[in-house]
C-alpha cells in the first residue's frame, strides 16, 4: 500500500501526456496487427499450496557499489526459487524479477502471503510452463529501502552487477543453460533467460534492455517506462523514448523478429498507466523495428499499482517465455492431424477430436469447426491440447477392459479425460453434445472440465459412443466411484454436466432411478447436481437431481421455454433449480467467452456447491 501510494503521488506530479486513441479508447498504431491484449486472471486455486512444491533458497554473493567510482565491495543477497523435482542433471530456464521502490529482495516470494511461489508451483505442476528458476534480487547494496534519489542512482547502474556478479553467482551455483558465466557463455544461453521488474524494477528492466540487450531474449517490464531520454520519459517523451529503444535493437545482432521479445504490461487503474501506455503505443508505431513477434502490450482490467497485478502478469508471461516442452507445444497454427498423431498421446490421440469425421472441419487448431456449435475459442483449444500433452501420462483413462473392447470394438472409441483438481475434492463428469451423432468435446466438455479443475474440482470429460451414450456414462460413473481413492477424488457430492445431447445424458443419469437401472448398482450415490446447457429434454420425476440450466433465447435447436418449463416443474416438486436464458444467444455457445453468457460456469459451480453444503 505504501508503494502504491507513493507511486500515485509521483505520477500526479508528471504531465499527463497521452498517445492518441480511437473512438473505443484503444491506442492507435500504424500496424493493424498490433492490439492491446488483456491478461487472464490467475485461477483462485493457484493461490493455495500445490501438492508439488518447489523451494526458495537464499544465496549471498560478492558485488560492488557501482554508484561510486572507487567501487567498494558489498555483500549482496538474492532469493532463488527452485521448481519441484529440481535436478542438477537437468538444465533450467531462468527469470530474474526485480522489486519496486521501497522493496527488498524478499518481496517476490513474501508479498501477498507467498502467493508468487504458490502460483509458480501450480503452473509447473499443471504444465502451464516449463519448470523454471526464478531469482528475486535487489538493486540496494544493503537490501533495505532507500530514499527516492538513492534508489534512482542504484537502478541506473544495476546492469553492471547483473552481468558481472548476479548472473555468475546464480548460474554457477544452479543448473541453467549457461555452460560458462563469462559474457560469451551468458550470451550463448540468452534464449533461456528473462529479466523483468515492477515499478522502479520496470525502469531497471529498461536499463537492462539498454545495456544488456544481448544477455537475455525476454523482457518483462511491468508498470514502468524507460528513463533514458528523461525521467518518466515513457509518458512525457514517448516518441523519443521509443526511437532510442529502437536504436538499441538495431545495434544488436539479436534485434530480429525472433531474437527478442518485450512483454510490456500495466493495469488499467495503475498510477503509472500513462508512463507505460504512452511508451508502448509509441513503440508499436515503429513497425520497422517492433512487430507483434517481438513486442506485445498487455493490460490487466482494473489492475492497480500493486503485487496483485504483478502475479497476474507473471502468470500470463511465463507460459509465453518458457512454454511447456518449449519448441514442441501446440499453437493456433498447429495441424489438427499433428495433434492427434503426437507420440505423447499414443493410441488415444485420435479421441481428442471427434472420431466421426463428417461433423468437424479445419486443418489447424484455429480453424476447427464443429457442426451445430458456435463461439469456438481457438486459444482455449490450444490451451486444452497443451494441457493434455503436459499431462499425457495421467490424463486419459480407459473405462472398459481389454476383454470388453475385444468383445465390442466400438468401445475403443470411449474413455475419460481427467483434469485434476485438489486431492479429495468432489468430481464432475462433463458430457459434450453432438446430437448423438458425434462427441464435440473440444468445445463442449474439455473447456468445462479444464475450468473446473482450475477452481480446484476434479473433472472428467467423457468420450462416449453416440448410440450407446447412456451406457457409457453409467460405466464412467461406476469406474470413478470404484477408483475414487486411487484417483484422489471424493466419491460423494459429484455433479453431472452436459450440453445438448450431453445434457440429456446428465439429466437421465442424474435421476436416482435411472442411475440404479443403468449401473445395476445401489451403492453409488445420486449426483448432487446436474448442470445442463441447451437441450429440449422435458421429462420430470421426483427422483431427478437438483438442476441448473442455461440456454440462449435464439437457440434454434433447443427452445429456452422448454427448458424453463421443465425447471419450473422440478421446482414445483421441491427440487432446487436455477435457470438462465441469455438474450439472442444461439445453440452451442460452450463457455460463452466474449458473449452475454460469459461467466455462467461460475454461477453453475456456486449452485453445485450449495447442493453439497445443504446435504
């Protein structure tokens, strides 16, 4: 709070120069391919402790007071995060993160109750990024808060310590890609190194950009500008500042599209917004130097000048810098056939997309189209494919034995995809629709399962035989119930989810009588809740589960009034219900990202949780 207050005061003293914007308030550039990108919030689960935890160690190293010509020796410290399973025989990418004014080396891993470490643990455990070493240093020669003037002197010369003392101290001691820590060795390993910082740490990052451009490929300046032209120059002299930064790029042999990337970020309510925004927009105007391949500008909606924004920026940037299995992860332009045939998936890769090929089209992930579905999000498709690859060893489960599959070969086209949440948490089974002709999991069950897992719930997406859907769902519920301890899920309090045909499946197996008939078991508890999207199912019974339903009013396949009438009938029987009809939304909207339905899954989760709590 003190840092944010001071920063607000400083910014109020500077001239509020603004880069021109269009009618929507977006900055304008000479290149339409540039855009301001909004960050994704950190999943709430990531603020808790992960099951696979890294460790933070303190190191000390010799340095110098580079603000003085006589260079007296100093003893410095830094904190180093080592990922879970750190192994000296492996090589690790490394990012250096600098604190803001009045901060110390402890800030990165102690602020917000240690949230940054928890987030890193979860990101690595979930395969969001490669296992990475994170270093939290300080520019202060004795690691204590200084006045403004002395701090500004120290950040301006920190690049000397970074190259001469800090990198050697860290990368001689821990296993990175640097074979040697002289300049040649550091430059040779630059693709595996990043430097970032917040507030005055962001200004420090720009000094690193200026003086040590060749030492790392990635830069993460957060809520701050370059002061090379003048103090607060990113705000008051953005064009001149951008021109200077461009000259740094042009002077380096690594100043090409693939030679570096600046991931510049700020919150929309940040006290230093215009220092960051004006400079970023000016850089994006210099399209002969800065392109979308080497420069991106990100904003956090409502973000302020605090560490809540920092952890969100790091969460969004690290997967870009160091993606899981770097160089082999999927992108929007990855071929669907390459995904299905990736060796990591073995025989089940073909089940990721519909086995009934007549119902989908597209050559690449961003071109995927599914019959009867709308608003397919290519970024979510990519995220799911990379999640599956990162967890290929444990994500797919057979629900039928080999003998059963030999007796009926069609059962080879079934299975459960397991998106793990917290150990011992309740589970959900998500069932995609497809008119009982195919299974549209990539839009109608995988995304739901992934988001539920981010909230801490265990989630399964079922791939079923369209002509034996109810039998397969009964088998899946039985399998999970019988293997609950092995899977680490809670057998009671589960929910059944589905869209279109999948919603009918959820409703039928959510009925206590049908559950017993289809499973042939009396020991499996009834689902605590059924979550349904866009289906015309109208059967009502006192044995039905509590039901949440949502649909669009422009759905030409499933009438919203039919769904509403069914829930009214359930409610009249004393069964808890919740119903949402979204204005002018068509069939098959999935998670509804970017539509009036966005966020519905949060409502559904709250409904489910209420049923668990009331039991």
